[in-house]
C-alpha cells in the first residue's frame, strides 16, 4: 500500500467498518453480530494504519546513515507501550482493546522515529511537507464526510422502507433439486419469479400484482 492511499482505507475502515465486514463475511455461520464485532476490531486497527505504512519510510533515513540503534530504541518503546496497553485494555474491550493497543504502539513508534530524525537533523519539516500533510487531512475529511452522508442516507431510506413495507420479501419457494429452486419475491411493489441455480440467479418473469396473490397462496411457503 502506498502512503497516498492509506487515508482512503483509514477513512473507510473508521466510517463503515461494519458494512465492510457484512459485505465480505456475513454469510453462513458468520452472523451479523460477528460482523459487528469484527467491524469494531477493524476500526481499531485502522487507527494505526498510517504509522504501519509510514514507518518504513521514516526509518530509512537512519538506515542510510548506518544508524540501526535509534530505530530499534523507538521500536522497543512502542512494543512496551503496546504490551502494556494490551494488558490494560483486554479485560474491558476484549479483541478491540488488543487491536487498539497495537495501533497506539505503532503511533508511538512512528512519532519517536520522526522526533529522533528531526533532533538529529535528518528530517526537516518544511512547507512542502506541511502542505502535503494538509492535503492528506483534507482529502481524508472529504472522503469521511461522503461516506458518513451515504451511510445516513441509507439508514433513512431503510427506516422509511420498513415503516411502509419490506423492501424485499420472499413470498414463496419451490425447490426443484438440492441446487435448483424457484422463488417468488416482492421487491417494493413488484412481484418477481426468480430461478436460483449454481450459476447464479435468473429472472423468469415480472408478474402483475393480481396474479401474484393467487400464486403466493397456491405455492407452499
């Protein structure tokens, strides 16, 4: 992952982690509750994604000068903070606390390396770097706002749909074999007959409202 791409992933992981987990894993034995717990863990890890990406570039200035001791000192302090926070947070936050401790340890490691580099004169915080960081933050903020707006809009749409009618309702099912079946589903005010098979889903027909009622009562649900 390139440093310029990190803010996109951080923003998405912090804003819609549960949506990402549901889309990727919420099927079979992996329930929505599991997806929510995994999403919280993903968000905690996302806090440390930027230092995970930048640390290699930060220590390169020391390695170029054959100074390996300074990055190791920063890493050891980060590891100590990581372990201490894990012991402190695992009881109250479970796996989320472990992920958050890892993220905080990564930030401590990166900030110490940058501090040591500036103190030694290896890194200069000039205007170009400041402008790049500012653009980085602005892009992340815009992406966060867009994802937040889409999530709120989706929530309003879903709540309105539930108040009036279910957005998608399975009305009848006819199993033809272990892998083949025919379904009558209602999406909004439309009644569709779908064929489900190993290759995917095929739309057989779009029924008018009145015949759909008779078919739904005739086929065993």
